[in-house]
């Protein structure tokens, strides 16, 4: 699947039928996130978000809702944890990524990670 097909396919997810538990038990995730992880080879992104939960939950504003934005420039990337659209809590630089899209945002609310279209 090329990046345009992936981008289009992701917009078609609205709600979810299944919830999948991340192996760390840090959260559940939706059909759309599972599709993204499968088709973009991005289980590492879910693992990164899970690994950052202890850090994120130290911030009282991130306990109920988190936005995770991955931005890719060439083969480098940045994963930012946001309290809302313009309020960055922290970020991690990625020296290498092969993620196919220039940008993706995922939301984590009430223990469920989901695509914006699934919210």
C-alpha cells in the first residue's frame, strides 16, 4: 500500500468494532490504529506511546487525554505528546524512521488509543 492509499484508507475509519490490548497493557487501541500499525509497519509507534505513559501521566492534564503527533522529515522524525492542539508537553527526536506519512496524530483518551476520525 502506498502512502496515498494509506492516507485515504485511514480517513474511512469512524468508530471501532474491536479493541486490542497493547502488550504492555498501557492502553487498548482501535481497528484504525491496528490498521495503521499493520499497514505502515508502525507497531514501534504504539510501543513508544506505551513506554511514555509513566512520563505523560505525571502531568495531571495528560491523565485523561493525550494527543500524539508524529512528524517525519526525510528519515528523521519527532514524536510530540500534546495536551491539546498547541500545548506540547514533551517531545522525542527520532534519528531514523521509515514511517510512510509526513504526519499522523493519534489520541489517547480513557485508556483507548484512536485515530482522529474514530473520535
